[in-house]
């Protein structure tokens, strides 16, 4: 919702935004929070963490507030327990288009872990 959001246009099947770096401890945190702005209607999007190049539990964000709202921001809060990422370390997070083809453009903002 700010002026520095991530824009993503999937050009093939299962395209994703992947943020990675040094290992991050999730001890003391309970939720992954982020906002999505979708150009498409009922766009299926998944989220998951990675550790040692392996995906942890993948979840459809629609299970945590419904599908993204078309042409509007929607905030998602996903428990780290649902993502298999509670009280551990993670190395990457992916927010992935789940249409299975070139999907609609979407934006991501306010990605954070919360206690």
C-alpha cells in the first residue's frame, strides 16, 4: 500500500517472488504478515518458507482471508505453525502464483514476522 511495493508478473507456470538471505530465526514470532494487491480475479497464490533448499509447508493464502481482492489491498496473517516454520530457522520465503500458467500481475507489500 506504500510507494515501495514489489510488483510481480508471472510469465510461466508456478512463478514466484523469492526473498532470501542469511538464516532468520523465527523463535519469538507467531505469524507471517503481508499485503497483496491483485489485478486478477480469484487468483490462487501460495506462500511458503524454505530451509536448506527444501520447501516447508506450502499453504494457499485463500485459507487465511480468502482470495486476493481485485484492484485492492488485502492483508494476510498466516500462523508460522501452518507454514511449518515455528521456532526454527528459515532461509527464504516464496509467494507464488498457483494458477499453473502465466497469471495476473500482483503486488506484495508489508512483509514481516509478528509476535
